[in-house]
């Protein structure tokens, strides 16, 4: 199944009666006669896949589906609806984006004899100009994607509506290492893209000196682009932290969160936030005496709370959750997950070579999200999914029809949002 957007859907419009004048008249009599607030309430209850197809029935329904108030109304109801699981596959050649509804991951999914959920594919319009890309982040139904071939191209893309925009170029530096961030602040109602560039300082050390090889990045710059409001990037000056480059960042309370590497005279790894409202970096408090800071860990938003996934020995995971934001006493060790190997990886004799898998900075296991039934969804070696039940202490494999062979999975909320919607309303 491939998810196509409005331009290629003439056949679908014909099947739904979109070219039939009688269907047009019936649609007008049935929907256009209703008050606007009732129409918005009805449409906001539809799943995003049904809502996109609703706009293909006829011209009048297309106009109703483009109401500027609909994205906010639909997104508010989406919070109580199951999100999608998106797979980004960049192996072996061309990048692909595919998806499946998480509502299909019920208690029987993946068990023998149960029906497998089907994975659909997106058809991004930018693949010819940017065939290789990284996912910077997912926010309110929008994806921010960066060119992974060092051309620094950025796109914002709504995979369900097909809306896509290339962002203006930012300032580049020779031999730079870049960390991106993407998020939305509910108070300012602004989407922002953050770029942190680290680059060598040629005035301090020559290209062939020993110091240049020992300290590859001594200069930095933070750049910000406000989508829909600013036509160009703004410079915020030097970055106060050496932030680790990770596959994606975490947005909680209108702040982006990263893990920062050890600084001079400090051996611990910091937990750093960037407020999308006042555009200030701040250090987030860690628990006293816990493994966060001493061990390697990953950040994520687990059921709305800022969480740290600590990687322990022998494949064991600890999930620490901050129940009250930026209160260090509220950190609790919520879950302890032992090692596991899904059957799909045990049976796959053509598993990705270890050197190639290691070059992707992949981990043996990675927490994806929390499921509504209380289980924790995990990704193993970028090639298999499993769910862990913390009450029973048991794992179950998840098998999906059409799932890519190698992938990076993340949660995505399907919506009609676009970067002009909030500023227009």
C-alpha cells in the first residue's frame, strides 16, 4: 500500500463520485448547509487518512477540508487518538518513509495465527533533489528532514497531505559538524528549526599542527529559523555546550533537549535544553547519585514526560522518568528491561554486517515509545520490533506485513498542520 496525495488521485475522485454533478449537489446539500462549528466538529473526528480522502470527493468538500480552523481542531482530537509509527529506511540505497497505525498493535499482534498489520509507504516529492536524508524531528504532524550528503538542504514535509517546502540556506563553515533541532512552542505558536554548527578555528592552530588534530571543533554558532515568520536564519552566537549528534531530539514543555558531552573540568554528561520561546540554553537537573550523567544515555518523551534511557551492561536498559519537569527529586527509575533478541534477528542469516551496522551508530536495543496497553515498544538492531510488558516481565515480537528490512522507527502524529496554518489563523 502506497499513500498518495491529492495530485495523483484523479482515479480516486472518480471512484468517489467527484466528477459527477449529482454527487457535487448531494455533497452540498449534506454538508454545506451545516453551521461551520458542526462541520469542524465532524471532520476533526475523522482519522487523518480518511480526512485526506474526504477532500477528494468533490470541490465543495475540498473547500470544507481546507478550512483554516480545521488543522487545530483535528490536532486537538488527535492527542486522544493512536499515533502512527513511521519507518525511515536508508539501507541499502534510496531512502524511504513508511508507516503503520499504532492502534493495530493490540495484544494479539505478532502472535501466531493473528493477522499482520500492513505497512504503507509515503511518496515524498523531494526525493529527486534529496535522495538521502536524516529525520531531524517530528512535531504536530510535520517532519523536518536534512540532507545526509553534506549539502545542508532542509525540508519541512507533511507526509499525509503532501505539503512540502525547502527551507532557505544557512551559513556554512568548512569542516563543520552540525546538530539540528525542530519543535513547536504552544505559547508563541511558532515552529522553529535550530542549527548548531561546530567548526575548527584556523587562527588558533594550523591545519597540520598536533592541536588541530586533537581538538577538531573549537568554534561554534547557533542559528535559528522561525518558520512562516522569518525569511532568513538568525544568529544567536556561540553554543554554550558541546552537544552530541543524535538521530533526533526530544521536545517537552516547549523545549528541545539534548545530551551534551563532558566539558573542561567536568567529566559528567549534561542534560541540556533550549527554550523555543526565549531561545536560551539551560541545564536540566539530574537525579542525585543516579546513573544519568555517569553512563551513556538517550533522551525521549515517554508518555509526555522527559525520560532518560540508560544503557547498562549485558543489554539491560533502565528508564528514568522526570515526573515534574526540572525537579531533580521527581526523577524515578520507572522500568528495568533485560536483554532480549527477537526471533526475526535470530532467523535472519542475511543480517546486516556488523561493521556497517556499527557505522550507523545503532544500538542493540532502543526504546521507541510507550503503548496504550502499558507495554514499551523497542527496536532491536535496526531490524526488528518487540514489546515489553513491565507487569509480566515478558517480551513479544511484533511482525508487520511490508515492514522494511532495516529501519529507524519513530512516533508521528498524523494531522493537516502546515507551517502557514497557525500564523494565518
